[in-house]
C-alpha cells in the first residue's frame, strides 16, 4: 500500500527471526512454493514483521514477495473509514476481498505464476489502482493483514497476540488514523472478531513478540496420556478385527509422531484375553492396559457398564506408578466418559476427538429403532457425547464435516475446536522407489480394491451391487476385498453372510477375490497394483484408507458421505460419488478402469495432496500447537 508508514523495532526483528527458525526447514524442503500469512490486530506489527521476514529469507538465499491485505479492501481506506463511521456493522472480513486474495495465492502456488495483477491502494490519494507483482523467481509469498488467518491456501499461519489495547502507542506513532471513542469502538469490534482466529494459527507470537510464549508450553509437555479404550490396541494391531480399524491406527501413529518430538506418550486401553499390562510400541510410546469387565473381548457398544471400573483402576495405576500427564487426549465417546471422570478427580482439562458421532450414525443407518438401539446403544452414547462437547477443553475434528454435523445434531456452538485431518505413514504408504521391486501378492491382474474393517457402515453392499453392473462391460475386471478379523466376532460373521447373499444373487462370485487379513507391510502393494481404490461408506468421519491409497499413488473413488472428501477436489485428485446410486458408483469404476490418462491424472494429483496434507509429522505439529492453545485457553 502506497503511503503506509513502517516503524521497524527490535521486537519485530526478534519475532521474525524466531518465525524463520520454525519455517525455514519446511520452506527449503517444500516441493512447491510456500505461503506464510501474518495476522493480528491494528498496530500489532504485521507489516513490520513481514518486511523483516523477507529480509531474513533473502539472507538465506530464499526469494520472497509480500502482499498486503489492505490492498484488497473493497473501498479505499479513507472512504472505508467514513463508511464505518456511518454504519459500524460493516466492520469485519466482508470489507476485504479475501476470495480474490485466495485465488491469487492458489495461482502463485500451483501455476508457477511469473506475475500477478493485483489491487494497489494509494492511502494519501484514497484510490485503488492496480500493480503487477513480479514473482517468477519467488519461492515464498508473505501475506500480512488483519484477517489473513482465514485464507485457505497458506502453508503456515502466524497470529500476533498483542491486542489493540497493547498497541495504542504504536498506532499513535504512525499517525495513520486519529483515535477517538468511535475508533475505540471499531477496534473493540475487530478485537472480538480477530481474537477467535488465534485457534486457526500454526504459530502464535506472544505479547512480548516472542514465540517462546507459546512454544515453551510445548517444551513443558513431557508426557501425554492417550485414551482409546475399545478394540485390539496393540503395537502391531490386526486391522480389520472387530472395533480395530482407522481409530486404532490414528492413535498409534499420532502417538509415535508426537514421541519423535521427545515427548513420552502412554496409550491407555482395556486389558483382556490375558494381554500384558505394558507393551512398548516405539521409543517414548507404550500401551498400558487397564482391567475392567473380565477377560473376554467386549464390543465398544457394550463397554459402558465397565467404564467406571476402568477409571478407578486407571487412577490407581497412575498413583502406584507415580505417573502424571501434561495432556489428556481421549478418543471416541467411551474414552471421553473416562476422561471426564478422571480429569475431574485430577483437577485438569482434557482434549477429545470424537472420530464418529452417534446421532449422525443413527440418522444415516436408519433401520428399526428398537433393534438399532439394542445393537448400538445410541441413547447412552448421544447423551454422553453431548456432555463431552460441554466438558472438553478442546475438540479435535477430523474434517469440516464433523464441525457441521456437531452443530446440526448437538447444537454445538463453541469455538474450542480445531480441524486436523487423520494422517498417513508416508514412509510405508508411498510409490515404489527407483529400482525397488513390488512384493509378490496373490491378486488378479486387473482389479478394483477395497480394504477395511467389516462393518455395516462401510458400504460394501453398495459396492457389490455397483460392481455387478460393471462386470458385463469390463470382462477382465475383478473386485479385491481386503481385511477382516482372523477370529471374527458374531457381527462380522453375519455381515459376511449378508454380503455373500448379494454376491450369489448377482452371480459375480467368480469376480470377487477375498484376501482375508493383510499384513501391514504388504498393504501398500495392494494399493499400488490396483486400478483404483474405493471408499463407498454410508458414513465415514474421515476415511484413512483412501488417504493411504492416495499416498501410494493409487486413484481413489470416495463416498460423498466420507469426511475426507472435504480435502479433495472431484475429477482432479479423486472421484466423489453417491454410493447409494449404483449408476454413479459403477460409472466411476468403469471410467477409472478404461481411461488410463484420466486415472493417471487423478492418481498423480492425489499423491501430491497426500504428501502435503496427510503426513503424520505435519499432523503432530498441528496437534501440539492445539495442545498449547488449550493450555493457554486461547481456544475458548
């Protein structure tokens, strides 16, 4: 913006240096251009810190360009100021063309744009003109402005915590606007809006302009308690066994990624079938099993009567072992119930990830009310999910869908949440390296792949009916179904029988190939060799298997009812289908089987997204940042 005044002080340089320390490695390692946003209240030093960031990057031979949000206001500054005084209700993000700014970011990142034609505000003459921003050689785009945390396409979001009350002296020094009672009212409104954006940031800069204000909390996190009570939680779990799927993988991988930061993580689960009490997983990670409900396996829907016993036994174990935790993070509603009871006794907060919502599952599955209640215990589950929403210090949602559904079914209106996707082990799930040979697996030459836990919500019945329409037009195509338990429980046995009836009725038995349980180190081979991977779920909070398939370079078909679709773009990095619609799903199967060019494009773009968005290192960093914010109460 022409006519703006820069007053760079020592604390601006200090903050910029600390930000560079955090992001430099990521910038250097990034395979695409990198975007940093700097947000905060009026006078907090956004422009000055952006200037210093650019200067410091230059010292490291990293070329950058800077965009100022003020150039994207709908009206010139003096005009906008007068409009605010006439109608104070206009104050907020709608004053800025954030959509245009997002488009410019996307062009910078993904189109290797050599130049951008952007608005340019002339403060002194109160005009908005245009300028060409030359960025052909730039590796980093720095964007500063009040509402820039809301931008969708940034790699790293920085938020400055100093408020308008803290920055009065700075605003008087730059003499850009007079300050009277009306201006203070405007600043207070902006404060009410902007302060809620702190929870969206990756880096918080404290009131003394040091990242230490927030990062010292991370260094003070020495031990984390994860609660994931149901299923077979083991160092090397048998995925596909009853209640042992995506959530178990999520908890184990998150724990291992956090532990790589030097933090000890204990995963508490139920002890049964004579499993040992303590099982090491990796450096700094162990599973601790607490007895309750006898020695037999109990499905998650039937565990509730034993959770108070679990809580008492866990508290006793912690006291006997002299264990104390800096963070309690519960997973699924049963663990959330334990977290409520335990943390109330210990006088500390907890963080929760729902993974799935009872009210949503009930709505999606339909069926006879009495039968469904008997099987799934919905009333009890939904009751305690509502309490968890109220009691948790912070909530981790795995997709924007979870936020929307929480509002719809639970009237959840708080802002104490963050959206962090599930992650993928990109060391295991990846394309073959140069010279590397594929593992030998017993599969047909040409196949569509599904893998997961056998459950009624997974949509295998939809997939089989759609595949029955495909076989007449793709005579060499098979459907490979992977997963399942080595010793299936009653519910899985019944579901498999129902699926066999569909196969027999459709007369496609000779085109269906069952693998049974697949060992972890063989799973990537199944993904890589498939023509496509299908996630046809009736409902799915995220859809980790689709992310794994993408990370292996496989084209994916994703249900419109899966949370992961919010991170995807139809016909660009996946195909999104309505699984209930046989025609829709069968078309997707056929097109990815026949159109090699289109399939390759989908797979290539999916692989790039999986590497950039779903790696566990990035997920762990976001999670630790949220732990810090919850410790600071910034998220409330």
